[in-house]
């Protein structure tokens, strides 16, 4: 048993089943927000729950010294649903330590990471060494789309004014390796519905003479990429900033190899756009991925139907300076241009989010890199990640300050999956990293 | 109210809910077989139920005159499930006459057509004019794949020996127009499963660097046809007999136009292989149709998943002399050749059936054409149909005699759909056609 009181506190935090997606856990959400408020107050912060139309936002502020810079630290206390429960080695809300890791839903996404920041600030306050003012902003709806966060930022813009934003909700390039995630891809999603005959037809009686929407959908999907796996939509790359030489260099020096990525993904070999490494394809290049497709008969065996409809769902991942709306418009034009004769297309636009990028050679970027090197004893990896955190755009739009993504989660964290875990070492390093980052940002 | 006793008998026959696919109707299946046996006996035939491992087969024989030829008439007394019930104007098993048509499940598929043959034979027997020996073979499993019919034919091969086979289970080219269907397409079905990563991946975290099985499946489907809508599988057309000049002529003179087919199918315009009319594409040219496809997220909105698997189901419709096994082998080779990097393919072969063709200028073909012309007062349309009746291959293999497909169902029969119907006029013409065909076959 680990007797470190900080680890015990994390176990307590993870044990609260704050599942935002499940109405049955509404009481737990409130209990978790209260737990955070208590924790922040016990460390000397001015903390409160702020209600929204959804789950409460927790705000905690250190005593304000106008002579000091202010850093806003963002995190979330809600967690993903734990299902399928039978795949967990130990129950998701009975956090358990095995081989130096805390297993439990939310341990790495995002309770371990945010608690490390809280405890780091708490220690500095106790020691009287806190070099900046800190505002904690911890929401309860990150896993369900942060629906009320943008409005909250707008409403509390003055109170939340700051010089920099720190977020630990990303993953390390490789385990134990310091990582500054300086980019995240944007996203634009759409569904394309392909309509053919008025109803399903007998594929014998009409097959060969009537356009088949399933075949048409497949041809449209196939038209999305050229033989080099580049996206074949006209104009798709027009706004894409090419990778800088130093970025290609950093990617080449990354401890994360293509073989690592293939192993993590569970594939024999990587695929994708010619001329780029796996890391570059994931972080720095835009994509068009099919997330789902369907049409006709889906059951056992065969049914000789010529389906009336088919559909596919796409998500485009975007990089600076692509704009979601523009990309969706180009895609619609592309599909209409490639539409096979005899079918009609319907487009349903989904959500969008702009790509994020922090210049790693900006003063804040350099501060974060110095802090990471100090704590981990080696130069941090610079990484652009493939995922999207749409609220980053809101932070930049409303607060107008650079955001630093300081990764503490292990690549093997299993966020959103059974056996989610957070290494105790990363938790303790996170506490030190918090202090180092705040010290470095104070000097900017 | 129609007082013709023959029509009343058909209403009685259609009222029996002999749905072979639904276990709840097992008793009705037996009741329907008994009804037929009684009917045949009342007309002077030697009739019996012959049990199989599934539903009974009804056999009825006219008194045998060894000096006469023998014609076997095939039909089925089972019907498709009536669902969705709410789309029927009147209940499916309460047959109702409207605008000269009998509406009810099974009215045209196949009860109206087979009863017309039975009544035609009955009238000729009563008049003492029956020119041939007749054997009725009426099964109860046509709508569920005729599982036990081939075995039945083998077992009763001697008893069922005949000079020709007559079947009315197809549709007229256009309403009221005499039609000899002299060809039916064969079929070969398969499912292709496309496997990628070990589990579904986050499309942000891995998208762009891992082969997407949904995209791969779409590319494989797209590879099936060239830009002229010809099937692009190497060797696919090698065994295809080209259309004879007289066939092209007959198709060109057909009363069924491309516009008719488009209207029936509920599409604005036909599509398909360049260089052929709609009728030719459907009846005389082989196809590769996607009957179903699926993979990834199928629900509302979007889920940013890179799916681990995708699948598609194909049915190939075949024409002489294509062989189902050979075509599936060519398809497997084609897909492996076009397989995108990073995915694995799994093939699941489905059922197959050979194409059927009766030479319309054979003695039996000419006899059928003379009979049709005599009853309808105009030259019959010669048509190759797009569907498949796999048992025809069994008839030809076991009994070794030509089969005549004499269409009585209206193009608007709505077989397998709500509001299935059979025009009373076609029913009465069917009785006359039966007599004319038997007379003409007697002369062959």
C-alpha cells in the first residue's frame, strides 16, 4: 500500500463516479465538484462552484498579487462512461494500484493530471514560493462536448483574464518522456446520404439497370484519396501551412517511431500520405477519414436487395490554416462533381473546430520547454497531436492568451477504455512540473 | 361482387395464410396443402401430400394415358410474409377485389397463377379434351429457398418423368402482354470482410497513419466497375455468350421500354452498362451488385472512430455460360489484387445458382409461343429476366426436359410487397393459356 497522502487523495478523487454522460450519476457530479472546492479551499484558495445550465464549473483562485503574472490552469472532473465493465481488471471506481500505476476511470483523463497541478500550487502556497497568481478552471462537461464552457468564459471573461493558460489533458510521446504538445488538429464532420430508387429493389429484377446507391457511396469514398493517400478534394491543401524545417527535424528526432505507433494501434504497418512519417501524418497533415458507412442489408447471410439509400460519415482533421466551413464546402463540391449518374446526394454538416497551434519558440513555448527539461532531465519532445480539443479555440478567442499543453498521461493510459491508468511517477512528476512551469512563466 | 366460382375459389386459396418463413403459420401450411389435394381430387386427379423434412409437397396426376406426352406443371403454395401490415389497403389474408384485381398476399405469387393451371386442367378433364398427361408438383418452400425440392425430385425422378415442364411464376413484360421468359440469370453471392486495426481507433489520434477498413472496402467496391459500368473483374465476361442478333432484335421490339423500367423502379433514369438497353442489362448481361455494406459508426450524428472492420455483400447475377464457383474465384482474386495496403480480407461465399435458358426456337419454345399468341391475340414478347429461380437448374438436371416460363403476373403485381395483387383477367386468361399450351405441347 502506498502511504503517500497525495496518492491517497488521488484515489479518493478517482473513486467518485463523475460520469457526465450518464444521468444516473448527476449526484456524483455535484459530489465531485464539492470535493474539488473543499480541496482547493483546504490549500488556501478562494474556491466556489459556479452553476451552469449543465454541470457546475469549479473556480479556484490563489490570493491575488497584482504585481505577479496570472496563469489559468484548465482541467475537467468529469469522466468517460466506464462500460464495458467486464473488461476491467479491477472495478473502474475502486481505484487500485498495480505495478506503480493507479487503475481507475478518470485516473489519467483528467483527474490525475489536474490534481497534480492543484497539489503543486498547494505546496508552493504552503512554502510561500508561488511565483504567479493561479486561477483553476475545472469543468464537468469535457467528455460530453464542453457545451457550456464557451458561454462561461464569455460571462467571466474579466475574472478569468490571465497571461497564459496551462492544460494537462494530452499524452506523452513515449512513457516518461517530457512532451510539449504544440499543435492539435481541427475537425469538420459531415454525413453524406446517397439516394437512389424510391424503395429497395430486387437486385435480380432491376440489378444492372438502376444505379446502386451503395456502389455510388463507395465510389464517392474512393474518390477522396489519390493513389498516394493524399486527399483528392480540389483545394483541400490550399490553406495548409507546410511543415517548417525545424518541425520536420523535431519529428525525425522524436522518440516515438512509426513502429511504436503501429504497435499502439494494433496494426502490422502504418499507412497514409506518402512523404511523411507517422507522427507527421497524425499531427501535422490533414485527413479525410470514414467513421462509418452503411446501406442495404446488414444481417447474416445474403439478401438480394438493391438498396434505396446508403450513407457515409466523414471526419476531416484539419491543420492551420484550414477552416472547417471552407473544407465542408469543398467536400460538398467534390462529391457533387464525382456523383455517379442516377443518385441524389444529401449533405448533413456536423460539428467543426479549428486547429490549434502554439509557437514553441514563443516566450511561453520556451518557458514550458525549460520547465519540462528541468523536471525530466532531458529535452522535451515537441509534438503535434492528431486529436482535437475544440475548447482551445474558445480559450484563445475569449482570453486571447497562449495555451500550453503539458502532457502527463502515459501513451498506455487507456483513456476512454477499460483499465484506464495513471503512473504514480507521472503524478509526482506532475506536481513538480506544475511548480517549474509557474516559475518559468513568471519570468516571461 | 364477382360470382364466378373460379374467382371464389381463388379468394378461398389466398385467404389461407401459408407463410413458410413464419413458424406460427405451420398449421396453415398443412391446411393449404390439404386444400390443394382436395381441389385436385375434386377435379379428377390422383393427388396426395408428400411429406418432406420441411413443408409437404403436393403431387397431383391426371389419369395416365401412355400414348400421350406428359407435362409437369410446377408451382408453390407458400407465400412471402405479409409485413409491414400497415401498408396494406386491405388485410393481406382477407382477399378483396378492387378495380378488377384480387388484392392479397400470394394472389400473384404464386396462388393465382398455379390455380389457373389447375382449373385449366380441370376444365379439359371435364370436357374430355385433355391432350396430355399432367403432373402437378406444388411445393411449400419456394419463398424460403426450396430447400427440400431437389431431394424430392431425385427421390421421385421416375414418377415425375415428363416431356416438358411448365411454370407460371414470372411476370409479363407489360400488363396484358403475352410473355415467354426464356432466360433467367444465375446468381453467386459473397461477403467480403475487411479487417484493419485490432480494435476501433480514435480517428484523431491515429487518423492519417493507419489504413481505414471502411475506406478500403469502398475502394474495393469502386474497383468492381469501370467507367462504362462494365464489371472490371478480369475474366468476368470470358464465359458470357453474346446476345444473338434475333435477341437484340426482340429486345428492341419489346413493349417494355427503358422509361417503363425506370418508372417501375422509381428512378428518374436508368443506369448501367454502356451499349445495352435496360431490358438487356437486366436479362442478358451479368452484374455485380452491392446488396449491403457497413462499418464503423451507424448511429445519429458523428463518432470519430477509425473502424476496425468493414464489410460488403455482393450478388453477382450470371448469364450463360458463367459458373457461380468460377465467378466467386475470379472475384476473390480481384479483391486480393486490389486490396489496399494495411488491411486483411476475409471471404464468405454464399449461395449460387446457374443461369437458365430455354431456346425459344426449340420445338417446345415454339409451342409455347403459339399458345401465347392464340390466347392473347398477339405475338408474345420474348424476355430474359433478371431474377434467379435456382430450382430450374434442378429440374433440368434431374428431369432433363425443357422448362417453359409462361408469365401471368402483372408488372404491377407487387409480389413480396404490400398490396400484392392479381388481375382477374389474367387469372381467366391463365386458364385458357393452360389449355392452349397443353394442346400445343401435345403436337411437339
